[in-house]
C-alpha cells in the first residue's frame, strides 16, 4: 500500500512541503517547534552543513 501511495504521488506530482535548514539553525528550529511557529516539516541539510 505504501508503494502505491508513493507511485500515486510521483505520477501526480504531489510533494511534501518542507523547510530545509542548515545544521547551525537547529536550536532556532527547536525553539520554533516549541512556540508552534512551524508551517512545514524541517529537513536538516547535513551534506551542505558539513562542507
């Protein structure tokens, strides 16, 4: 069932709404979570943060 949903989303161009953040922003992101000031899922950009 999960694969069917992934296939459906890919076929209909349904993508999650995310906010990509650098690792240095993690404390501010946590504060925003506590304040409920988040509209999208946070995704930490590890690859670019470690350069």
